[in-house]
């Protein structure tokens, strides 16, 4: 079969070879057809065609969440139970690790060590 493809030099010859094999009616080879009597290509979906209702619902929810998070500035739909659990966890961590503000990155200070000059004898 590979030798047959090497002998075929043009797309027209390829089309004739495929027609002789009966493979031209399958979907990948339908794209090679350009004449009016050839099989039709599937229509491409454009912005004017209907969108799948599940996709539309998903996109609407993403946009709704985005607008809520921008306006609130905190977690969206976080109820009082979440706030209570968060406060309890912060209190527990402060007790375990000696307090401090757990919402900011810690400040590390490394003092310069004092070095003594060593004399060679």
C-alpha cells in the first residue's frame, strides 16, 4: 500500500485510487472532495448557531462566579459555618506555633556572624 502511495503523484490520482478502493465515502476522505457531486462536508459551527445548553449553563456559572468574586473580594458563598471553622483553625495554629499573624509571610532575620581573625604562627 505504501508503494501505491509513492506511485501516486497528485491529489487527483489519489482521489481516483481511493474511489477504486471504495474508501472515498468515509469522513476523513470526504475532505478531499471539491466537486459539486462529491459528499458534503459537515457544516462548521459558527457563533450564530445554537450552543449546547450544558455548555451555555457552564459558561454562565463561570461568569456569575467571576462577577461575585470580583465584587466580594473574599470567598464566594462562604457561610457562617466556614467563617467559624476558619477562626477555630487559626486559633489552634496560633496556640501550637506561638501566636503571630498567620495571614502574612513571616519575616526572617539572619544576623551577620562575628568572625575572629586567626593568626598563623
